[in-house]
């Protein structure tokens, strides 16, 4: 990778705190290995990074706090601090020459400072979304990173305007997702409730009401409904619609490809659907705190990542706290 130090050697520590971070961390590790085949990789991540040759020292599932919204509260702050201390110990033990942060700003921004103070090169892949909120974080990014690597053209331009050393990396998913082919022609709608437990719980309530509304209107006769969870996510703790008309799938991308329509609830899923050319409708039901307080600090008019990436309306997007209103808005796309 021409924008990384060509003299890169020793070892690299990659820290990803959620499924999308695990995905992009894996792609990034693969790209580095093309030019630096002898590099040893350590990291916090999941199965995708492990398949890319990263020695996983901690699973992201216990650390994905405060990566979406503002409402993790005191318990989230304490958990993030514990995660930070744990990862610092792992960094001291492995002694990497390079630290790569992947998203996960609640902890990764501070880890960047720690790595920088200990003489490491610091790269931030998918940096904090300062274009949306918290512009003050630009000072920390400038001070604690050697290079910021963006996957989004609009973000890259924004960071450059702030005087940051930003590099635009072609999103690896655009090519990767082209290999998937539909296996059948059965009419099918897929529901993707998210990748974080709190988000899934809120969104499953909406999906449950949607299922009841479709049943009441006898809509979609012969249509198959699929709940698509990330491969490493256990769906058992989450309330499923009852009676349950859904097939549960963990075959993430293939299940998406087999659908006529997707109901997406996360930015990554929405962007993946757009890359695959699958029609979709996006919704987000924020927490009480996020909706009534935190949104006043957010500078965005568009919340859907696919629409932001392509800089045009790829998918209808609904941000609403009311379950009743969300069901009414979404139902018209499903019937």
C-alpha cells in the first residue's frame, strides 16, 4: 500500500470493536500483506480478521460500547475504560511498531494517543465521524494519528479541508460483493436489525409490529421473511415476532443477495445493499436520549450511509422514535 511506510516491519496491532470494524480490519490486513508479507498481526477483532491472519487477542463482542449514539451512560464509560486498560496491556505485551485503529472511537481515539506516546506509527481507518458531530475531535485526530484513511469520498474531502493527512481508500466491499449470485427466485424480504445488542432490541420491536401489520392485512402471500443477523451474533436473547413468520439466517451476504427487498437498520448494511444493487428501505429508531437531546448536536440532514456515500437518494430513510409512525411509514414499502 503506497500510503503506508514502505519500511514497515516488525508487527502491527489492529483494533476493531464491532462487526463492520472486523470486516474492514480484515480487508486492511490483507492489503498490507500484499506489500509486507512478513508482518505479524495482532488485534482486537472477530472471525474475519482471524481468517486474514490476525492473531486475535480479544473478541470485539465484549467491547462494542459507545460506538453508536450518545446514550451508553456511566456503565458504558466504565466498560470502555476497562477495555482501554486491557488493550493497553496487550499492546505493551506485543510491542507493535504500528497501531491501526478501525472505527470504534469510544476507545480507539485514546488508544491512538497511547500508541503515539509509545513511539508507534498510528493510522486511523474509518475515523470518528466529525462531519456529523463532535468536530472538536479533529484536534485529537491531528495530534494522535500519522494518517487518517477514509472509505467515503465526502468524508475524505471534508478531512482534507480541515488540513488532515487523509487518504481515500477504495471501499473493498464494492468488488467483494459482486461475487454473490442469487440462488433462487422465491419472493423474499430480508430484515437486518443491526449489529449491536441495544440497537437490535429497539429495532426488533418495530419488526415485530411490522410482521403483525402485514399479517393483519394479509399482505405478501407467498413471500418469505428472513431475519439476517451478523455471522457471530447470537439471536436467542432478542425477542422474535410471535407467531414467528421469520427464517433466521447468519449467511449474511448470500441471504441479502437472495432477497427482493431489504429493510436495513445500520449504515454498513445499507451501504452493502447499495453495492449489491438490492432495493432497500432504511430505518433507525434512536434511543430516548439520542432522539430528544443528542440529535441537537448532530449536523446532518441525511443519516443513511448509502445516500451519503453516493451523494444521492439511493434508499428511503426514516429516523423516528415512534414505533407506530415507523410501522406506518415502512408498511407502504412492504405491501
